[in-house]
C-alpha cells in the first residue's frame, strides 16, 4: 500500500493538477490521471490493472523522488483542514490621514477589541518619521506591523527602529531615488526597502503571475472555507470610510458608527466567498494558494486554467 505524506495534498485543475507540499512550501505539477490514481487507489498493483504499467512506474518513480509518498500498511490520521481564528477581524489596513479626520487611537482600540493583531499603516503624504513613531506607540496589542510611506531620507534611523521594534514585518519607502534593500532581513522579515515606483493604495494591484502565490498550512486551510484575501480584513481610508478594499464600496464611517456595527452586516459577504464557489476559480489548480483580490468577479483572472496560460 502507498500513502501520500500528510503534508502533501493533490489538487485537481481543469487540465492539470498539483501536489501542494505544505511542509516545504512548494508544489509540483502532475497530470490529472495521476491525481485520480492518488485519490481513488492505495495500491500500485490495483492501479496497474486499469492503467499502462510503464506510465504507472514513471509516475511512482516521480512521487518517490519528490518524497511525496511512503509505502506502509494501516490507517493514518489526516490533517484537520478546519480553520479557526480567535477574533472577528484578523487584519486591518489604515490609510492614515495627514490631518487626522478620525480618532486614530480610538480606531486602534476598536480593532483590538475585535481581535485584530496584524495591521498595515499607509501614509499617503510626506510624513515625518516622528509621526510614524508616535502612531507606533498606540499599537502595543498588535503582533505584526507593516508600514508604507513615501521616501524618507532617514535610512539609518528607520533601519535602527525596525531592528529595535521586532513586530515591524517590513517598511516600504516608495517614490525613492533608487530601488534597493536597505538592511539585512531577519529570517525573511523586518525588511526595509525602497522603490522608485509610486504607490497609490486606491489602485488594485492585480494578480500577475506565480510569484503572488503563497503555500502555507494557514492559507491552505483558510482557502477551503473563506476568501483568503478579504477574510477578516478591514480597510479604513483617510476620511474614516470602512471598506473591504480601498477600490471597493463604502459600508460606513468610523466617525459616525462603531466598527463592530459597520462590519456586522453584508460587509462580511466577500469573506465567505471561497474559491470553490467561484466559476473559473473552482477549476483552477492554484485555488488554495491564490490571494486573488478581485471584488468584481465579472473581471477575468490573469490566469486561465483551461489554457494553463497567463495573460
């Protein structure tokens, strides 16, 4: 008998399938007939009764080389694919206004009460480093912080601050004289980098290629139940308007209504729209690693699972 390792998941697409290797954070393409073998059989002998023996041998040599399978008798527990989050809001994006049009500290308090622990601060103006540092002082309950600002000629001070404040995942300085990494990241996080490109938080950055994909147990399980880009997300723009994304509709204003009340209605509809519910996405082999951020599903995706090509 053979068995896929518990961290390896076959996922079928319209024209080809994938094996997600969650432990390694990687994937391998496989033909759909191999997917069917892995799903419907647990014995190579039985498979060879229905498929060409040479093809089967080639397939299983590949599976062994990639360390996807083991040969053992008996039943083994599967990984639980349920998804739980101990809060209402998991992450927030705030476009911080130059002239504070809402109570920053009050909004942070409401997010904390809803269980939010990951936050991104976007400064759409030429902010001073001192202002960012003051705002950081209100974020004591958050475990991960991302910062996006126009270029600041304060490289040493910013790198030192990020090194000291371990919760800052990255600091992006856009509209810079040059694009470069300014520090040595700590295990892939705490990066400070500049880019010559401009940044507008109101413009949607469309999924363009495989580099946008992310393979992790958290995202894989979440994708089976929710929309991984929008689930648990709250965006608050410079005027205090609450949105799923800055390119989407407004559901209320933080100055007039409590955040919990604003998100209690149809704000959460997009959270529940998982890939298996979306035409085109449900036939895509990448659906459990894809952070697609479309709000308008009439807009076609850049990847076509029927032609296996990117636009």
